[in-house]
C-alpha cells in the first residue's frame, strides 16, 4: 500500500468507527442517560480529531524528541492515580481533572510506545546485543505494568504485556516472542484448571494438581528451577535454540503461575473469569453479562434487529453495555453484517498502519507505527474475544468505538501522529 | 533518528507478518464464533415463524422479610392480584366494559378510561379474592385481559414502625445510575427509606431470568427450556434489634397529636430497642400506590416523612450541660468550686438570666447540674473558654453522624468559632460562648446522636446505634472511669431531687424501681412576630438506667411541649415503667 493510501484509509476509517461508536452508545445508553453519554463521546471525538489536526500543523517528531520527558510524566500520572485516583469498578484508575476523569494508563500506552521506539532504534543502529535490548525493553515496560497492576486493572496490564510480546516479534526476536506466548498460554491453562467447572473425580484430581506446588513446597520449586535452567536458560545463553523440552517447561511454569495467580485476583475479576467457564452458574454480574452478550450476538441474524431495537441492549440487561460490550450491541442491532464490517475496518486500519511501518525511512517510525498496530490488535483480541466468549478476563474498549474519553482521545492523537509522520514526503 | 538501511528493509515485512496473521486468524475466529452462536440460537429462531421473537423476562426474586428481635414480622411479601391487559391486545368493547364493571362492582367510567389508554398495562390493582374468583369464572368473555399475581410488601404495624422500616418502590433514575453494576433495571422494586433502603442489597435477592417466545406484537407464547432459565435467588430475612412490643408501648406513652421521638438503645452494644417517632407514616400507603394518598403524605404540614429521631436536629438546651460538666472534670477543674447565682449574669451591659429568676444561691458543680443552673455554667464557661468545649466536642465526635443504619441521618453540629465563621459568617462573641454552654445558639443535635453522646459519657465507648447487628466498640480512657462515675451520681441526683424529679417518681411521689439518671433540656423559643404567641418550648430528657451499672440509654424529645421537667421527664418515666413491665431490667434481657 502506498503511503498516501494508508493515510487516507487509516484516517477515514477511524472517523467512520468513531461515528458508529457514538451511534451505538446512544442506542445502548439513551434509556438511562438520554443524550448524555453520546454527547460526551461526541465531544471527546471532536477533541481528539482537533488534536490530530493540530499535530498535523506541528512538528510531530517533537513527541519523539521529548519521549523520556513524556514517559516520566506518564509514570508520575500513574503514581498520582494510585494515591488520588477515583474509585470505580473495583479499581482506582481515573485521575479527576476538573470535569474530566483521565484514565492515566491509556495515556501511558502512547508514551510507552514512543520510549520503546527510541530504545529499539538505538538497538538497531548500534547493533546492541539481544540480551541488552531485551533488558532495556523489559525495564522500561515494567514500571507502568507494576503501577497499573496495583490499581488494579488487569485488562490494561494484559495490553501492556501484549505490547512487550509483540515488540519481541517486530524486533525479530522470534524465540523470545514465542516463549512469552507459550508462557501466557500456560497461564491461561492454569487459570482454567482452577476455575473450570469439573465434577466428581475430575474435580478432585484437578484440585490435587492445583495444590501440588503448595504441598511439595521447596522441592517442587527447586526441581522446576533446575528443569528451567537446563532446558531453557543455559541453551538460551549459549545462543543455542531452545528445543521442544524447553517450551514444555515454559508451558508448565505458565500453568503454575496461572493457578497461583487466580486466588490473588480481585473478587470481580475472579467472577468474570469464572463466568467464562460456566456462565450459567454465576447468575448476575459476571456470567449474566456474558450470556446476555452472547445471546445478543446470537440473535442478530444477518441484518440485526434494527437500530435502537435490539432487545438485549435496549432493556439494559448487559452491564457496561457502552464500554466493554459495544460489539454485542452492534451485532444485535445490525447483525452479522455489522460484525463483518467492523472486522474489515480493523483489518484495513491495521494493514494500513503496518504497511506504512514497512515503508518507514527511520527505525523509530517503523517501531512506533508497528506499536500502534500492536495496541489495537491487543484491544481487539482481548475486548472482542471476551464479548463473544472466546477469551476470558475483563473487557477492554474497542478502539474508536467504545465509550471512554481517554482512550478515544489517545487513539486520535496516535492517528494524528501516524498521518503526520507517514506523510513526511508525501501529502494526504 | 537513524535511517533504515535498504539492506534491512526486507526484514520489516517479515517481522510484521506474524502479527498481522494473528489478527487475521483471530478475526476469522470471531466471525466463526458469531455464526456459531447465531446457528446455535438460530435453531430456535428457525423453527419459529419469521415474525416470532425471543425475549427474556425477569423472574422476580422474593424479598426477604423484616422481623423484630423476637421474630415478629414487620414487613413481608404477600401476593396481590391485579387485572392486566395482555400486551398488544385491544380489550373488551363498550358492552364488555359495562359487563366487567358490573361483575367486579367497579365504576364503569373509570374502567373504560383506563382501557382507552393503549399504553396502560394495569387495569385494576388490588383485586379482592372475590373479584378474582368472579373474573376467573367468566374470563372467557373478556379476551385480552388476565389476572396476574404480584408480590407486594405488607407492613402489618403501619405507623408504629413505619419510619424505621421504610417502604419499597420502583427504582428511580438517579438510584439506577448510582447503583450501576448491581444488575438493576428500570421497573425493579427497591427499598426506599428506612432499613428497606439501607439493607436493600441484603433483602432483595437476585432476580432470575427466563427466555420466552412471543409474537412480533409481544404476546406471550411459551417459555423456552433452552437457554435454560436462571432461577431467582430469594432475598435474606433481616432481623432488627428493635422490640416491637416496646415500640408499641412507647407509642402508648404519646398523645396522638404530640410531636416527638423516643430512642431506647442498649449499651454498650448500641442495639436500638425502640426508635419511635411521631408523626409517622404508614408505609402501606406507598406500596398500595394510591397517588392521592401518597401526595397527601408529602403535603401534610407536620411532615410525617421526616424521621425526627434521625433526620431532624434541635438545640440540645440544658441537656447539653453534661458536656461542659465533663469538660470541667477532664480539665481538672475543681468540682468544689462555688459560684453564686443571683438569677442573672452580667456580661458588659447585657444580662443573661438563669431559668430560675430568684436565683440558685451558692452552688458547686454537682448542685449546678442537678438544678441546671445557667449562671454557674456561664461562670464555668468563662473558666474553660470555648477551646476546652470544642476540644471535648472533638473527643466525643460531637459534630458528626451517629452512624445509625437509616439513610439520611443529619450530622450534629457544635457551636464553635469555626462553625460560626465558616457556616454562618458570624464573629465569635462572649455572648455566643454563654449561649453555647447552656446548649442554646447554633448547636444542633438529633435524638439518635444524643443517645450516642450520652452512651460515650457514661461508658467511655464510642457506641454506634444500630437497628441491625452491632458495631464492636472498645472501652477508652475518655472520659476517665472516675469522671464517668461522678456524672452518673450527679445525673442520678437530677432525678431524685433536681429538675428531672418526675423521671424517677410517679404522680403520687413514689419512686419507681429503675434507678434513672438523666438530664432535662428545655429549648426556649423566641417570639418572632408580635401577633403570634411565643411557641411553647421543645423538651428533652436524656437518660441512662440503671445508674449503678447503665444498660440502656433512653432519649425523649418532645416538640413544643413545654418545660422538660414537666413533660419529657414524666414521659421518660412512663417509658421506663413499660420497660420494667417487659422485663428489661430483670435478669438477662
């Protein structure tokens, strides 16, 4: 795709998605809030759009030059959120600024991308060793991850982990990327073991497996440590490829971490997870919304039930309709066509961003553009996946569509930066 | 900013492609999953004609009962029958309406008016058993109408416990927004006021859900088995600390037209055994939903919706004197100090009178409280200054809520220089100091908070008055045990020879069994308008019993009743007599 084409596509689809979002938010929320939420979303959209246009008249690379300043500013905001944040939905995630509640972790996403892009450019230009590179990237990403974990906001922590994992791939570090994916898969399996509804004997066996680490104690950890050392750590540092046994070990480790992590989750997060495995058992907040969401999607048919007349979404049965479940609202009211339309939109946007990245002149622009794509992919997979019952865990907003000012504005700033930087020699 | 060398460019696409493939794969999965969901449910859809629809309907959970300490039911769901129109149906014609009116013995005009409104679902609320049977026998003649059973709250004791129990009603828009995330929807019934509101989550249970098949116009066809319905979870029963028998007896001590409140609180547990207020409302009026009745409640001049024990604040008047009394003792003021009372106190050119115009003569601190001598407390105030009083106010957490589990409690306020400048923009004067020490002026407190403060002064514990359960509290060294003992002795004398004589003695001068220790408070009112008579004073009696080892705090407040010693004190005595009768002061109650 040519640069100009990718600019036109990303910019125009972002506008279309934002408008669709406002329409869906109005449909989902007007019964309780009237115009209020749709109006707010519209004003945030206009704010974001104007910021994107302003960026077009300025020197966008300024953002890159002051990336460290922005990074520490973002970290400071996260720290402030921990102390002065607004309590809502089981976490302190918002910083109250006059009449706007800023979700600081969303802003941090942009700042982290810029910082990571800078590090990767240095790595590429100076041919730094892979170990040093990984160390830098993990160190820079760890600070916000820990701060967001403390809020707690599990969904966003996952997005940040996905950014790191994706970063390994775009840096060409396949082995590390795959190792992270294996570890994550293990974690998911471990979580399923704890939460899945087993019956009778299976339950006891699973229980025993889950309690294994605690019962065997130190010996267990020692054995696992040795296994990891032999199969993963030593081959890795000797620059040999990690073999099959290594990946199995990583998978095991992931499973153990997963089983141990679940009990430490906040009750509402646990409930959401539990409801993923057995939606009909958890009747209210967790499983309830999942069933509702799936029924909404299931009852959409080809053309949906019509705007403002989706039965599930109009009756206010799905909690957090306009944030985490906006996809369900869309599918119920506009049917499978909506799903196909949305899928095509995101495919095109991300294709546009990635192809521009591949055409970039400078290293940091390649990394920055790819990073934008990774953030959006992560949101799609975790967010939509939950709404349709493919992935568990807390919902995440759909880029441009879901209700929420901070994420929408940050996304538009990213679009602004993208268009401006991509256009360095051509024009929109 | 480093340029990408051309030799490396081929790497870029290679690095990005797995991510893009992942996205592609995922989005395909999404579409696949969506079509799968549509097929799974689609089996149901397909089998039905194209116009039929699946909707869900909530199965209301039954709300828990509210019972008193002995298990007597104060509020419970009962089925009521309502005549409703099936959605989308026309209802009977003119002749049918007349026939229906005759059958049910209701006004035909009213009936046809309601049937004429196509939006209206409820045609008649509250059918009697007879009406229900008669309709069911002939229901075939009235297509489109049917009888539905609804659970409705019934409050057997009406006004006696109304302001404590509260009532239920349809959730309001604001509450819906505030309680987002609890799975509430429009039309849900929630608690309003009283413990119905404060323990709503506990009482309400969780509504179930069933999926029903309807025609396109919304007519019910059948209930689906798949997806399987979610059974409702019944709410929990709620047991109050309140004693219904005592509550009724307390009501009997009130004249029907008097206004006031009585709080009986067990100490140190804080369990509220009686919380009676008058005027009160009958919660049944709200759930019956007769608009005229409800409107009347809001319009009535004496505001029956205001719980005078919790939502109203009054000047404590002389009942406040126990606070400077304690402040004096805690600040090592010598209680033997004597001041003379000539019946007035001179401050500059102004004269501050004592309630006893001929004066009390020479008194010490103890006698001053027993006889409620204003002049002694004026002198004491000059010694202590406002700082010491404000300090003890802070220690007692005077300016705050008692924390009772009824929504809307108003916090008490203590008249201090800070309050005057911040709230009223007024300067602090010596006159204000004198007003404050005798509980007039800007100090305001609710009966329930009085109970907490007195409980603290006699037990040294921060007691939270509760209608449900109790909040643990620990004994502190404020006030000191010695000073607590002193206060009890002095308050005991108030009822044996002081202003609270009638709280301890029957009309024929016989002492009652319970050793009551208390303090009176008469709130003098100022005549605002020459044409109107000065309103009579409000009366307080704050007390504990037995004085030797306090078990209960009893607060009596009477609005516009006159001198407290003649009104609130004897009423407190009557309450104590009823408590004796119910066995409150005999072994283990």
